[in-house]
């Protein structure tokens, strides 16, 4: 599955899995049995929050944690668990009470035949597909999904706002991405079918952004929460027909605690925009701030803690 995190994890994923296997050989205990940053007694009333081994996801999880603590909940952090195969069994079992997820990516994980693509349809399908005992709280505007991205200068020169506008470009246009992108439902063939856009394809992989900035390609699949949207002069093209799978940030909660934490967590989703998620990621990757610092400031700035 090629998702908003799959290719970003492609470089780190193998190492992470290998490290997990080494750790598994060194201990017989479940990593979830070892609490980190435990703010409370860890009793039955504790809200256990998990995160992927991905800085952006951990920031969101830390925002959830600090907001719940400010609302007098006891929280236990179980961060950097890994990818879905590692953490979903614990989410489904109730060992983890709350996890920041992404609507489209999680839907594809649960239902390989899902066809929904728009934010609303994906969320509705996800609600129907979630295993018993899990609840999807409100999703945020913030996303971490594929985009058709161009240089701002290229967009201005050619009057580009949407993917369809690429059909107006008179010179050859090449899109760069991970190799899998060419065969994905939102790849060049779909852009041709829906928007009438002719795109050559280049398998640029981890050098996609650099290839775009260097002018080697004209369009790039850059994930929507990438810090480059703040640090570089690039812009994603609008996708009015929703050929790209929407992947909004969504809190997945144990149904046992969903109602009691909903007000706090939904308040976060209401204010977490796409631009703000990019800014949070810049603070992590460029400013080198910790997830704790970033979360504390964001909650204060949004009057949520």
C-alpha cells in the first residue's frame, strides 16, 4: 500500500523493523508493558495514547496527551511504536485508548477494496469499517496525503491552480514520485482520465523534492504535511475531483473512553489545519524542538490548555 507515509518510511521503515526484531530477541516483554513519560499511576482510569515512529504523528499524540492532562485526565504515553501492523492489534484490543491516525491510509489498511476518496466519503467509510470497540472522533482539516505539487514560479508562469490546469502547459510535463505512484489510482493515468493531463513519469523516489527544486521534473508527489511547503517555494495543485485519496488526521479512540475524551480531542481537530501541521513539522525538523515543546506552545496559542 502506497500511503502518505509509506514512501516517507521507505528509508527508515526497514531499519525500524530490523531494530524491532533485535529488541524482540533481547526481551520477552511487550513494549507496551514499559510505560514512558507516565504522568499518572497507570491505573484503570489512565488514558493510554500511542503514536507511530514518525515525528509528525508523535507531535499530534503529544498534543492529545497534554490537552487531556490539562483536563485532569491521567495519561500514559506509548510513543514510537512503529507502523500499523505493530500497533493496530493493541488499538483494537484496548491496550491503547487513543491514537492519531489518517483517514484514507487507515481505511485502505482495513479495507483494500475501499473506493472512497473525498474527505467526507473516506471518513464515512472509515466509520463503517472500524472494528468493533473503536470510534473515530472528528477529523481535522490537517492532512498528510499525496499531492500534485509544482514550483510557485511554474504555477505563476502557467496560470496553474488545479491539476486540470496542467493541460494548458505547452511544454512536456513530467511528474516525479516513488516508483509505486505510477500505478496508483491517483497516478498519471487517473490525471489523464479525469483532468485530460498528459504526464510523463519519473521514478525519483527519495529525491523527488530535490528533483523538483532543480527543475528536473515539473510536478512532484510531495506529501501535504511536508515541511517543504513552508521552507521552499512550492505549492500543491487543487484536486476538485478528489482523485487523490484524502488522508485527514483523525483520532481513533477506544469506544469505552470516546465519549469522555471527545470534547477535548474534537476541540484539537477543529483547530488543526493543514498549514498548522506543516508549521508544527517545521518546528521539529528545522528548529529541532521536542514534541513536548511544540505541543505545549500550540495548545497555548490555540487556547486549548
